[in-house]
C-alpha cells in the first residue's frame, strides 16, 4: 500500500511475494492440484497513475488489476482495458459482483441459486448483480469446492520452501509434506 516511498515499498513487496507465489503455483501444478484450486490475486483498489505527494500513489477505484490461475480459468486470458493513462476502465468494464459471480462459478456454485431471506429482503453473495465473465471461465467447467478448501489450508501451513528459501523443484519428499 504505497502511499509513500513507492519504489522502496514496491521493491520490498516484490521480493517478499514473487518467489512464494511462483512456488505455490508450480507446487500445485506438480501435485496435480492446480486445476482444482482457484488462485485469486487482488488488492483493495487499483493505484492512480499519478503521484500522491512526492513519492506515492493513491487508491484508484476506476481501474485495477486482478489475476487468477488454476480452477478452470482460461490461461492467458485478458479482459478489459484502461485509458492511455491507466486511470479509468474504458473497455470490457466489470463490477466486483461480476468477479464474485465468476469465482463462484469456477467453484461450482451458481450464484443466483444462493439466495436467502434476511430482514425482509432476498440476499445473495453477489447481491442482485453479477454476471459470469465468460472470457475467464469455460461454460462446462465446474471446479470442486474441496480444491479451494485445500488452498486455504495450504496457505496456513506455510510450506518449507517459503521459510528456508528452497526452490519448489528442489524439495525432498519430506520437505514437501
């Protein structure tokens, strides 16, 4: 969240996350779990393309990046585009409810079928909104919910290579458990 010290903060953040997230994806793929595990990488907001103060960037609710892997997501898919400044979405605009509907679809959950009554109003996880982003998810793909559960457990357990700076492809059978 670089509101100041942009270059230093981004450098430190990238050094902290690049190897572990690459290791996670490689490990899930090697174990045959990537197809059944949905990885969603997102932030709270995008970042403005202009400075906040002398060396930071502010929140940008008008255009931001989310990437997903595994779980039936079509690899190499790209949806949407911002203006030439990277400030505002101008093509294939999607709302957060659409992202949630797509994630639920990839988990095998039909978001329109998860309606419940609360305080006299019909509610659901995507409110009364949400359209599946079809460029990301094939029509027939329904991911097993169990895969998402394993992903949650996987992050909590913190594999050995994340703590000892071991490359995932160098793990011994004992280290990978």
